[in-house]
C-alpha cells in the first residue's frame, strides 16, 4: 500500500518492536552465566576439529553451546527433542549459517541506505529495491553475484560436508567437523580454550538470532510503507 494509507502509529510500533528485540538480546554481549556454562560439556584440552566439544546425548542439543538465560534450552518447536547427533549438527550448521548471513544483511540494509558510492551513487531508496536498480545499470551483476555465492558455498561444502557420492543415509557432515567452523578466521579471533570458544559461539548465535529477526522486520517494514529503514529514525 502507498505510505499515505499506512498509519504513522504502525510504523512507530514496528520500530519499537525491533528496538525491544535489540534490548532483549543484550545478554549476547555479556559473558555467559554460570548456568549457561554448565550446560556445555567441553574437554579440558582442545581436541582439534570439535573445538573441545564432547557430544552428550543426555544434554540439551547434544551439549552444543547456545543455551542462555533467561530462557535456557529454548526449543518451542521441539527440533532438539529426540534428534540424532547428525541431525543436531545439521540444525546447528543451518542456524549458524543463516545467522551470519542475517548479520551481514542487517549491516547491508543500514549501510547501503546511508552510504552508496557504488554505481555512480544512483542506487538510492529502500534496500529491498537495490538489486533491481543495480540490474538496470549493470545487467550482468546478478549473474556475477550468483557465481560468487556458488564459489563460496562450494568451498564451505568441501570443508565440512561428505561428498555426495559417499553419503550414507543422512550422514551429510563429516564426523570431525564442528558445525559452522569453516576455518575462516582472518582476524584470529577464535579462542584456543574450549570454554572460551563455547562462550564466543554462544555470543555469535545470539547475535545471529537477533539479526534474523531484525532482517525479517526490515524487509516487512519496507514492503509495508516502501521507506528505507534509516528514514524511520529521521
């Protein structure tokens, strides 16, 4: 609908929801609590590919990091209940990957709508329309983007996934692969200590979860009134 038919209160309420989600996830920036630490079983010494994680069938999510107060073991849909180790690793691989993409997406929304020197500065307006506008100026951009994504995804698959011809049943991930650890750490931020790694992994998951909610909110808001996210705060 045109923005003139959208009550101002709806826009403000939507922004308030996003802000509430932001404050609600503030725990992601704080050190893990005692209860969150105790739910993750780690080895005293690093164990290579599994980063000190010891799969525990009796623990929530097989003992993977990510459970955090004030809502520990949050799984309303029951995905973690009764799942196998391989299924849990695939769930965590999907969650970490989507969270990382969402974090980049949120940054992209805010930066692209505020600072757009590429393509002669002609790409303006809501971020959801930027790809369409880019294709008008650079028609082959989408194909180049698709190829780039394909190369990155192929590299990620070769790092942790079983080759298609060797898959047995639902064994899609290598046994010695830790979900999300694709050996990409250009800044050297990955801790060597297993407990510190579990804490950093929990923070990454919390940021990714918040980003997935925020990115969906951004898209819904821009589809509603066709105004850029930054414009709502001006």
